[in-house]
């Protein structure tokens, strides 16, 4: 009988990298079970008839400051250099986001703009990245006035749509992702490595899992092969105790039958429209204060094809409802203190299963970017492979 040293649940970036590392570094035989009918999880993409890569589950832009992650992925893909630019529609104008000194110039009369910019530079220094929640606590009344403006016009409406709550009820890490920049750098990310995989994320993940020791079964829900044993202390694979490693990248609450209640996740509905490009000046325009959608992304910009037939995507946020029959997916953990406390209960529970590793956005209830996901998978693979697997 063919046996496995590890079973990975989920063929997204986290699961794929974990499987590849276990197979190539430790020589493990790895089975990946993926319930969807495709690889690459939420960074799955496909080319349309005009050769434009459409990101089915929302725009994914690769960026990292970690040379290790960049070098690793570069073994599986060529890249199209791309630096993401985002505008926000504020007071009827399109201004650069993250909100920066150029945004200030675009929105305020020259004297006021100069005053704000000078204060920011004095207080934080050139190129500083200031989380909005921190800026709101500044002792200077004028800086607080600017902070309140940015909070109201950039963060409040967007967060209400995206998360269903005010920004100050969220973990500061969430709004801290898009700080106020004391800079004239109009790029969305300042990381040294920024690019789009030349043939797409799906092709990159195909190459990652293309290894003689890795078997992938798509369209295969976990329950078809793998269950918790009746005591909840380990796993059964096709009815037999499985003593290899189980790496789980799905929703942690689902793994335990929602025993402590459902963990809240946010979802999105996407609307695609064919357009003649360039339809908007930059790849993404955010609408904090208008419409039911948060942002519109025009895909051609990612791959230098913004002239000609193009596709735009509108993102409509909503709560993820595990019982609903619609096809919505959990995309984001909803970071509040109460939800993180609930997650900790599940995590404790998981710690009671010696051969279980939780990995990725849904299993670790963490707002990982793609590079974080890859980095964590690389680290965890090194740890997991130290274990001596007993074969199934
Ligand atoms: N955000 C906001 N207004 C914006 C952009 C971002 O309020 O115009 C806040 C919002 O809470 C959002 C978070 O910052 O969910 C993170 O934004 P990011 O662009 O990183 O979101 P992602 O691309 O991961 O959906």
C-alpha cells in the first residue's frame, strides 16, 4: 500500500510551499487534498481570451522585503516587474493611497497643505510610516485635525464596508497596513521586491507541487479521506489511524465542527466587467465614501496591457456565512479582541493533537500577505520535518 508521511489540507500557497519543502528537503511523501477543483487557493488566476490574467478571488499583487521568499518563488516563476498604485476617491478627486504628502497637496489649499506637511515632517521625519490610529493621538491639534480628516475620508467608510465595524474597533494591525506616508512615494508598497508571476499564480503553484513525491487530489474534501478520531486526539486516514503529519490550512473552526461557535470571517462578492482600457488611471481605485463596493481593479495594468480590451473587478464585502448555500468563501479573519480570544480556544484544542500543524490565513486566523504565507510555510516545514514520521 502506498503510504504518506504527511497530508496537507489545501493547495493554496501555504499548503503548496509546505508540501514542496517536505518533499524536496526531507524526502517525504506528501498527499495534498484540495476541495476546490483548482490549485493556488485564493490567488488562483486564469487568462481570458485577450491574454489578461484574471484573479478570480480578488487582486493579488506580490510584494516582499524578504530576499529568501523572493529567491524561493523565483525558482518556480519568471516575473513581470510591477509596482502597485492605488488611488482613493476623496472629495471628488483621485488621490494617491496610502495617503501621503501628494494626497495632502491634492486636497488642501496650498498654505494649509504646506503647514500639514511641515508638521508631519517635523514630528515623524521624512519617509516615516504613521498608522492612522497613532496619528489621531498626536498632541498637536492641527495634526489631529488632519488625522481626523484622513480617518473620516479614507478609513471609516471603507472599514465599515469591508469589516462591518469602525476602524478603531479593529486590531490596529489592520489599518496599520496602510499607514499615512510622510513621503512623496506614490507606490502602494515600498518593498524592494514587487512583481506579478509572468504566467500567473496558478502556473507558479503548479510548478511548486510538481514533484515526484507529491500527489495532489483536487475536488477532494478532507472528509472523504481524513477524519478526527472519536477522541479528537488524532486522525484516521481512510478509516485507519494516521501517524504521519497533518498540515491543515482550512478554517480552524470547521476542523473542530464549530465546537466553540463559528469564528467570523469576511467574504467578498466580485463583479467582473469587460471594458476598453485604460478604464482608470491606475490598477486600483478605492471608494471609501461612495458605492457598496470598496474598490475597482483593472487587471490589464498588472501586466502592462492597459490599452485595449480589459477587465475590471468590483469587490462587494459581506459577512461569511458558513451555512449559506451561496458560493461565498472566507477570505479574511475579522480581527477583533473577542474573535482572537475565540481563535485561541480553538488553537489550544489543536495543540492537543501532536501530529497536527495549523498553517495559513484561515487555520492561524492571521491576515497573512502572500509573502508572509510563503515565509511561514518555509519556517514550519523546517520544524515539521524535524519530526520523525511514523509511516501510515
Ligand atoms: N483601508 C481603508 N481605506 C483604504 C484602504 C485600506 O480603510 O482606502 C483599511 C481597511 O480597513 C482595509 C485595510 O486598511 O481593510 C487593509 O487594506 P489593504 O489594502 O491592505 O487590504 P487588502 O488588499 O488586504 O484587502
